[in-house]
């Protein structure tokens, strides 16, 4: 295989290698008819990344006659090839050759002032790497400019290992994730939310919270933001992989990350149990007079359970309720004028309907006058 890159294509190729260095310690070169693929996978096989450069990306792309039907996958050490693509300010052209008989990868940099740098790297053949992930079957799909996602990720510290992505019909949020054993007094919790209108494409099939590694994602977001490329996200429920992809006419980039399995039981989520409504309770259910016998309640009256769910067991309150139901008190209450004094806890008599609403206490003008006369008799005039 022989390919030549010129100008900005050399820098783009170098940034792709730097993005893959966040994934694994080895780089696989896979020359194919549809382009040159750069792949990497971590040691735990929980993160996979691939950059596929189309033949149009190169100034010259030739597989060679011996590789017309069968390609050779070359595996290089990342620490060997990464330093070569760090300082590219003076590089004008780059040529990459794969020599199968010698098991060597030859990389030449043609710099300004006629300077040429040549590097020979040993490689070993390896099997083709491919993530078994069908992104088109994912129920949730997001697409946004890399700048939007990059501004959300930049608020997390570099030491942050994992983040949680949550999606609902109303918002998409990112927050940092910490295991339960950590000291919560030393942790700063950060969360950013976006409205669905901020995305170029928003599709939600199921509400989910997925947790994945942030380190492997930063490289792809940095690459996409450098060239103003949109990033697509395909994912489903927790425990299933999430795929971040970038597509352009001359290149495709994909990062597939595994997610943590949700430890909470889906049948009894904590939020649902916390807001479960209470059933209204009658006095006969919560105020028994004696074991096996329920207390009698006057007709037309009902006790409402406490907001804390505790029963009403005050004997004085029960005595007041029975006193209100006596006939002589009902006659006296009906004879009072409609201008009775009531607070938020009391209910007044309705003048339109003429029907008496249940009240707990009532004070009339006549009773106030009698109380004033008693006070005048007890207190001598100064």
C-alpha cells in the first residue's frame, strides 16, 4: 500500500491518530478498496474507535497489485507512531508505505527547506477489528454540532472518568458519575441540560440514563470540533453500547463505548415510590374507640388524613366533633347571621344556597357583645 497526503490532510490524519491514542495502546492500519481505516480498541474491549479515510482524502492512494483481493492488517504500537504526528507545522507532504515482505511501515515527511524525515516502524499482522454494533436499531438518536457537545463536556474536570447521559422528551442532560463508595463530601456534582431544540436531530424511543467513559469521547469531540463536523449519538437502555459517529464526504469516524448496567430495579424505581399518592382515609378507619369497634362519625362529616399519614387520635377533637352534632348546637348555629368570622381552616355558611357547610367553630356578633359586657363587669373603670 502506498498513499500520499498533502497540506491540511496531514494534520487531519495526525489528529485522528491522537484521538485513537485515547482508546488503546495499539493502532491498526487496514488498507481497503474503500479507503484506509485506522482502528484501535482498549485492553478491556469496552471501547472501540475507527477512522475511515476515503481514497479522495489522499493525493495518491494505491493498494498495489499484491493487495488487490486480500488486504493486510498492520498493528503498530501507539507510543511508536504517536510522536511522529505531534509537530506537523513544517510538514508539507507525507507518504505512507506498507512493505509486506519486510513487515515494515515506512512514513516519510517532506518538510520546508527540502528537509525529509524517514521513519521505519515494525508491525505485526492482526485480524480485522470490527465492533458488533447495529446503530440503526437504537431507539434514541441525537445529532448536534460538535461545538455544542464540546461546551458541555468542557465543564467536567480532566480527571472525571465517567459521565451519565440522560434523555427525556423535554431535555437532554449530562452529569458526572461517582461510585457509591466515594466520599461525597469531597465531590462536586455538575450537570448540564439542553432543550431538544438545540439538536439538529432529536429522536427518543425510550427514556434512559446511560453511564460511559469520558476519556475515550474527548478525542472524537476534539477532532469533530476542529473541522466543524456534526456528531451523531445512537444509544438505547443502560447496559447496551452507545455509538458516537462523524460522517463526511471523505471520512467517517466512529467511537463505540460500553455502558454500565443500571443497578436499580426497573420494576420499583425510587422516584415512583417517593411520589406515590395516598388514599384518603375516613375517621372510622383511623380512630377506633376500642379494639374491634370503630368510632361513630356524625353524618355529613369526614376527617382528612394528615399530610404525614399519621392518624387523628386526639380525644378533645373527637369530643368537639360530637358536640357540634348535638341538636341544640345545630339550632343555635342556624340562628347566627351569615357574617360569621372564618379563617383558612374554617368554612362559612353559603348565603346563595342556604345550606350550612360543615364548620369547626363559629363566633357571632351577639356572642362578641356578651363577652365584652363580661369583661367590663370584671374590670373596674379607671
